[in-house]
């Protein structure tokens, strides 16, 4: 969703990007839309994308679970936005979202509310990426 990255410091941005890459790969299907979004995130944050060093993402989730609530919410919304970007939420992706929500102390109601908001916002962000000249496909 990219609107919350300014809330993160440099270390948090780097960890967030690693979490996003992990989330995009957790279902063993790295969709082209997810790749394009991560490339856009990397460009906007000035960080080169890399492969997360912890294959199960535990360290990254633990890192953020100790942060301020606003940071946890920003990271959660960015991760959920990426997962929802291809309009297909695989069981492994859903499991990851629930794991993050549990670690961050978020309720099921919060997850549901966030999903509704993300689905409303994604088309606007795709249009914004287009206006920036970044080719993020919107095909479902």
C-alpha cells in the first residue's frame, strides 16, 4: 500500500521489505503483481530487494512484535496489502497473516476491517503507480 512506509525508520523499512518478500513467496507462487509491487516499494524506499535470511520469517515477525503499535499496524497493513494484491489469498498467506496478527496482538475483527479497507484502496494505488509510470498490472 506504501502509504505507511514513512512511519518506519530505515532498519524497520529494511525488515518490512524482507517480510514482504517472505510473504510474497510463502505460498511458493511469486505472482508478477507481487514482484512489481515489491520493486515499486524498493524504489520508493531506496532499498535494494533481497532474499530474507530467515526462511520462516520468525525473526522478522519477532523484531516487529517489540515495536510501537503504530509500527506494527503499518507493517501489518503493508503485508496484508501485498498479499491481497493478486486477489488470491492462498492458505499459506492467510496462515502468515494470522500469525503476524497474533504476534502483534490484533483481533480477528481488526484483520477483517483491514481486509475491507485494503480491497477498497488497492485500485487507487494501482492508479497512482500508473500515474508514476510504474507498470503494476491490475488484472485479476
